[in-house]
């Protein structure tokens, strides 16, 4: 099996290896087809630590429209956990391999594949392909080519959070430089991408986070990315008023409950409120007057099974290319990675549930 | 002061006179300008029974863009009560005259008015003009001409409920004959207009009402208007499934709370949920998954300060003309009226809060 040697500077958090990788896999010359692969497999839905097993399997034949892809890195996202639990709407047939996201390298292509070539670096265009494996045979059309020199941390986490942030800024309401958006959960991965992309587009961001012991550090961190206002749910109205920013046209909600209502209440008349997460597990409770008398619209946003499905693969691929350009232009800071082998899945799952938000837990299959 | 003699068949409910009026005011020949008028006036916000006073005033001069209009009939709507209470977003300057809706007759026009002529029957295009008076001088552009032979009950209640129903069916999502809509509060005035207009357009309606002692009568009543399914919040899912109707594209909510959530849950993916009332006084609590994974959009609808303001007076006038056509084609059954003079405002307010839903309380100023 191929192994990708990372050109990286390494650090440790506790006893967990953290990689800040600047370039992926110097040994591209060694690309060749693979005959067996290991994968994390689950035969029934349940808690991932209980139901996942590492298994080695023969690789299937590469059909004429297929590509054999070696997985370089695949993160653990909340949606992966929910998929194994059976709670996510996009489910693979069982027995299944988890992993909606990741970056791979093409090691063999079918006779009718022209979109990919051996050695290309690729990210999933489709969901639920199962990236928590060393390699697999997939439909070539389900993967999208990215530049080989993209930092691994950016490539491995390219297809969910950054396009979610970019698509919500570009495709829901018409925003002009100088316009304000308001969001909660601003320290989340999507929240941070929103701040950075908004700065690149000349938009102003009002960012709601929970009060916390290291408040000043959190504010500095977000301001360093471009946040214009950082506030709490309780201080939002006053801080927005004293900021002299125009009332927001767009609210981005990943929390729910009272936080979702708070960012709805400061929207301008006719504004748009978009829910893409539900961290508090509380439903929205929008006051009826906001709907009727202030003409606020409440929508949801889901990149994988929603937007991408409606927009089609061409528009989806174009969106991923835009994300790549923003990374190349230095607009987006990739997360730092905590790397685990597939056999370390118990530790990896544990780390993903407690990881510092600046770090992303990834499998680096060996 | 002019008095309009109604060509009506009369009935009594208890000791309240109920008119089923088929034609308004046979004595059109007696139209002439008016020098004094009585009005229900409030100098401060509060409970209408406490703050309203009947006062007689000199009529102001008719400016070149003005029209003097005699009020034939003006209903008591919940929004009128909320306006006097100070709870409605459209507020007249104080001292004010309540009444957003009604029908009048033009008795004098200014030298530059070409849109109206003496003798025309008119309904308000603008809100908060104050129709609870015998006559007034208004900007001519704030009123819209309607046919003189329109039944008074239809004319007096033309500008809020029927255009709300029509506009929600025509302008929010693209509906084709055979498509299903679901609504709660189906026995409300708007709910009944929705049923009747949907039938005229070949749309199927699923109607949620509260369980009640006279269930069979209520079902028959709504089915007589064209309701396809009449059900309760609890039975909605099962009754929709057994109806073989397609999943609804549009949900119309005037209740809020769990009822609003119930009609959201049966929408098809990508469906639209529209709130135009809040009878339960409970906020919506849409499950986040409906927003994110089922792509349901939640909007509000407000004809007076919302749609009409954005669409402009020309589109608003065209909408009222469409309502008139539906009435003339027999698609809409006007409410039966309970008539009161302005001096009987205490009894009228009392009747409006307890009136049977099939009857509308109107002032018939004398």
C-alpha cells in the first residue's frame, strides 16, 4: 500500500500529534494501483465506537467509468458521526464506510474516464462515498480535481465548511460591499470561514459567541480574521446599535433557540435568516411579528444533500473551484490537524468530540 | 347627512339585526356634499370601549387632489382593535379614527381628480384612513373604484381577507391545477376564501380545524365551499396519506405553535410555509431539520403594510379588481353582516369579539 509522506512541521497537544501541513505528499512518483485496502466498516447503525470495525478487503475491479483513489486524509465531522448513528439524511447502504469528506489521490482510472488522471488530487463531489479507508474504487464523476500544491489541511476539509460559508454569502441574498451580516456560533468552522470570506468581499460581520473565561482572547482571535463586531446574545442589540453598522440583511444561524431569535430580531425589514446547524438542539422560535410585520424569511441551508443536489455537479464543482481560489489567495486559514491512523479510530473519535475548535481530527490512512 | 337605504333581506340572531345584502343603496340620485360628519375618535391608545368617543366635526375643505367620501359600511376587524390598542404597526396620528376597511361613496371630488367621480363606490387602497365615521375628506388616490352593484357585504369586507387569500395563492409559490395546499384555521375568513379560490383555480385544499362538538356540520360547511380534506392537527398526517393527494407545496398558517409545525411537517421537500396570523399567540417552533434537510422556507404575509407597500398602488388596485371579478363570478361567498350605528359602538365591539364566524360586524354610519 502506498504511504504519503507529509512535508509538514509538527507540534504536539498533550500526546496527540498535530500537523500544520504546507504541502501534500512529496512522493508523487510512487503512485500505483492498489490490490487491497483497509476500511472502517459498520454493519449496523449505532455509536461509532461500538459499531466500527477495521477490515481489510480486496479492491474491486476498476470499471471503465471508475477511478481507484487512495485516501490521503479524511476528517471526522459531526455529520459522519450522525451518519453512523443513523441520524443523518444521507445514508450509505449497509455495511457502510463512514466519511463524507477528505482528499485523495487517483491511482488508476477506467478506460472512459477523461476528467481525472493518475496522480491527480481529488475531493468528493458526492456525499457518503466513505472516505474512512485507505483506498477505494469510485465513480470518477463523484470526485473533483484540485491543485496538487493545496495544503493538505485545506484539501482534507475543503468540501463542507468552506463552500457552506461561501454559498451562504453568495447565493441567498444580494450583498454589496459595506452590507452587514450577523451570525451566531462565530467560532465554529463555518463561522470562521464566514468572517474571512466576508472580509475578502468587503462585507461587515457581527459575530455572536457565548460568554467565556477567555473572552478577550476569543475576540482578538476573531478580529484577527476580520470580525467587525464580536458580542454575546445579550449584548447584541446594544453593540450593533453603537457600531454604526447598517442593520444586517442576512443572519446565519447554527445554534437555534433564543440565539436564533436574537439574530433574527436585529435583521433589517425584509431580511433573510438562514439556519445551517442546530448546536443547541433547540428549535427556532421566531416571533410571529417578525414574519408578518417585518417580512423576515427563514430558510435552511445544507450544502451536501440540499444546495449541491439542486445546483447540479457542474455548479458544485465551480463552487469548489471558488473555494480553492480563496485558499490560494490567502483568504481562508486552514485548520490545524490532529492526525490518526484508521486503527486508532477509538482515540480519534474521542479526540473529535473534545478537540479544540482550532484543530480538526483527520484520519491519515496508512 | 345622506343616508343609504339598503336593499336587503333581514334576519335576526338573538336581538341583533343581521343583513344579507344583495345590492347597495338604491338611492344613488341623492348624492351630495356633506358639511359635518360624525366619527369614532380616540385621543390615546387603549381598550376601544374605553377610549373611543363619538364626535361630530366640520368637514374640511376638499383640496384639488381630494375626495369627500361618505362611508356606507365599515367592518370591525381584529387589526382595528389592535390599532386602537396601539399594538398594530400601522398607526394613525392621534387623535385618530379607527377602521382600515370599508366601502364608501364619492360625494365630491377636487378639481384635479380624474380617477374618481361623484357617485362612485370606493374601497380603501391605503390603510389607517379611518373608516369608522359617517364621511371624510381623503386623498382621492387612497381609494379605489369598485362596481356599484357589488353586494355591500362583499364590498365592505373586500380589502383585507379576500386579497390576502388570493395573493397568498398567486404570488408566493408557483401552483398548478391539481397541486395541494394545506392550511390551519380553515374556518377563519381568510381560510374560507382560500378554500373557495383554490376550488376556482383547480387546487386541492387540506384544511386543519380544531375538534369541536359540531364537527360534522363544520366539515359539511367547508366541503360545501370546496374543501377536499377537513381534519385536525392530530389526524392531519394520516388523513393526508389516505387522501391520495400529492404532498402540499404551500402551507398557510394563521394559528402558530404546534399547529404551525404540524402543517410544516407535511409539506413536500422545498415547500413554503406562510404565516399570516397568530391566533394561538404561540410562536412558530419549526424543527430545525425541516429547514436544513427538507428545505422548507418560512415566510410571513401581510397584505396592508407588507405586500401592498412593496407592490405599489397599481398592483394593489389590480389585485382588488381580481377579487371583484372572483366575487362577480360567484367564487366567493360574502359574509353575513351584523349592522350597528356608530353610536352603538359598545355593542358592536362586544358583538365583534363574540360574533359567529359566519357573520361580520359592520358599522353602517347614519
